C-alpha cells in the first residue's frame, strides 16, 4: 500500500521560551510524510528551491520515503517559516512566512503516482488539493488539512475541496470559524454537510474528536512531562492517521478510531524534540508501545 | 454512606452571549451537593444570609440533601456572584463578587456530622478547609477544590491543606500556577509532593487528568451540541466524583477512574441549563445512560 503526501517542505526557525533553532527541516508535508512512513510506503510531492540542502533530501530518503516528487524549482527559493512559542507552549506568534516556490506551485504527478492507494494533502491551496485528490484513480481514502489563511480567504473553495475528500482534519478554532458555531460537536455536524465523510477536529494537547454520519469518537491527548517544540504536531497527527489507514485491509469505524489514536501517539513523539528530529529515528515498535500505554491511560470500566 | 459538602451557597447573575438570568441559586457547594446527591446521601454545610429565599432551601431539601447545616447568619447577606461569558463559552469575566456571610464564615459541624464517611470542601479559605477535613473521624476519603484567589494570596496555606486531603481538584491554569511548570503531567507530579494522594486537573470542556503515585488516567470531556451556562461545571464534576466514591464499598484505582467519568458526566448535564436547573430534575438513570455513552464515545481497540 502507498500513501501520497503533498504539501510544503520548508526551512524553519523556531524559538521557544527555553531554546532556539535555525535552519531546521520543516513543513507540514515533511512531518506528515515522516509520521506516515512509520506505518506504510510514502510518496512525497513537494516543491523546493535550488537552496534546499541535499542533506535534508538524503535524510528524508533514508527513512524510506520516495522523494522522486520533491521537485527542485530552478531559480526558486525553498519556503521558510519562523515562529515563537509563548510560555505555555500552546500559543505562538508567526515571525515570518516566505512562500518561495510554494507561491505558485502547480505540480504534476510523477508517473504511476496516480495509482497511490491513499492521499493526504497537507495545508495548501484548496483548488490544488482538490485537483490532486481527483487525479488519483479511485483511492481507498483521501484527507485534507488546512490553515486559517485559506479558511479566511477562500472558505467556499475549501468547502468544495472538503466535499471531494473522505476525511478533513482541521484545528478546533478553524472548525469553529468555518462552521460559525462555538460547539465542536455542532461544528463537526455542520461541516459534514460539505460532503466529506469524516470530520476530525484537532484539539492540540487535548487530543482529537472524530465525527461521521454514524460514529463519534473522542480521544484525549497523550500526557507529556515535557514539550520541546510543538511545531508539526498536527501534521504528524494527520500523517500518522492516514499512514495507519493506508496500512489496514479495510477502513472500518474501529480502524478509524485506532488511526486517530495512532495519529495522537506519533504527534506525542514529534513534540519531544525540535523539528522532525524525533521522528527521524522513531520506530514502529516504540509507537506500538506508546499506543498500548495510551489504552492503559484512558481505560475505564463501563459496566460494574 | 454520607458525604459532607462544605462551601458557598450563593445567588448568581449570569450573562451569556445568548441570554441572561438574575437571582439564580448558585455557589460551588450547591452544585457539588446536587451532583453528589445523585449517588449518595449528602450533608450541606454553608452559610447564608437573612435574605436567602426559603424556596431555594426547600428546593435543595426536596432533592434529599440534608440542609441542617445551611446556616442563616442573623443580619448577614447571602454571597453574590455575577459573571459574563464570551462567545466561545469557555472564558468569562467576573462582574462582581460580594462575599457577604462568607467573608468570615467559621462554622461548627452539626452534631454527628463528624462521622460523615467522606468530605468535599469546595473552594474557600484553605485553613477552614483543613480544619473541616481534620475534624472528621477517619473519613474514607476527602477532597478539596480551590480558586485562583486563594492560590495567589495564600499558596503555602493551600499546599498545607492539600497535604491533609486525599484528593485535590483544581483547574489546569491553577495547577500550572501553583506548581510553576507548564506541563500538566509535570505539575501534577510536583503537586503530589504536598502529600495529597491524588491530583485531579480539571480541563474544562476537554475533560480531566488524574495522577497518583501509581496511576495516571486521562478522560476527554463529553461532547455537547450546546452549552447554555458553564457555571458550576467544575463543582458538579467534583461533587459527582466524590458522591460516586462515597457510594462504592472500596476506593480502588478502577473506582477512581469511574468516579472521574461520572464526574464529567454529571458536569455535562450541569451546563445544559442555567444554574443548577438541570441537576434539580436529573436522575441516576440518565446519568448511567450517558456514562455508558461516554464509554462508547471513547472506546478504541488496543490489540488488533
């Protein structure tokens, strides 16, 4: 099975109240691809500039990700993002965003990639997301993510894209904004009207909620003693979710619930170090072990 | 089995973005006692003024709560609180707090109440909380709650009181402030050093986390389509938790986990109407039914 991940590969500068790193490998597609790679074969579709370090491409490839689709744009500049976290490590300020090659990225799929089994489009232009999803030959599952910028500037375009995707994963505040209602449960129900089959509302450190026409699932976040860098947690969640779903023979409601917990589990590793450092050397065995801990941490007796 | 609940009985004025109510029966002990009363026999210890409506006393008594300890202070005024909620219904501004009779409340226990099986001291003066807990004859379990005011003005006094209580339930922001660390997991571990046996961090709509020397449990919040008035949710949670624990033959780790989910379940009813209106006519059967739904909403397969 193969998952196609599209979106940004970028270079990040990150400041926390305790430390600072420059020139980190970043980008939503990077984190999602690394997370998904723990579960299945991953193809990464992204644009970079001439300036993209060869070492970063090698690092991605060394984890088994197919980087054929990481396309250098001649004369282009790799996207750059800088952020600064507040004391609680939940809220942050964006210091700068340089779109670079992603300002007008309009990729073609490498040959054969239209036969990928599943697809995850990380945050990006909704029209491009929709084109990529519909260019696949009957994928088993598709998912899109987004960010406030697109929901504010082209909400109707994003709602159209949602209708073309099996799953949509967005943040709590974004779901509230897009649906226009304060309750997460109600916002999820409202957003199912776009035609997507499953709404995932990401709650940051508080976990995630999933709503479809026939299921509702809520999972808390994995409790961490220390968060080093929250950047990319939502992308790792989405990558883990879709990577796990790609790996199972059938996408049942129970499999979706397991995928959400696997997504949260991978995200809990992501934040243990700067950028994607922790995911680079993470093993499926470690993920499975924490997944079981997740089960133990959340179990309670329903009868008795 | 009998649970003693102490704290404020008050008169509230509440404004939400959608509605406004004056002269509501309120107070942390009121909500906690009503919630606990769904599970066990409850004795309510609180001070009110001459102005306290007889109808409210009758309402409390009609649910089966022993109101012998709801003491009218001659010439005194019942405590009053006013609050206004923001659009997201999570954050609020306190409009006024009139301490009234609670400014220097220093109660004695009605005869025989020192033999109550368990005790919950809702937010109040930490020295009074400690005196009440230690005045009981070997209670099966004790719990204290608090608010930012006491944690800011007398943190050391509250830490002493924590050491005298089996369980402590405080909000996330209060736990962070008192422990001086941003991680909830770490803050809970730090606060166990006070000597309390179990730290409960209330996460509002996101649920609750429990940490003891040998257990860690996290539960999400029950997803609600609509929140009418969040006031008293944390108090109902605490009351439901202690009421359930009072009702079980033995306080095991599994019973504590069930108590947390029962607390969250009762809190989810509390917010469905203004003040304690919903709790007044709530039945144990309804609570048990939603408890089972809670199980279904949060279940995932750990193996397979």
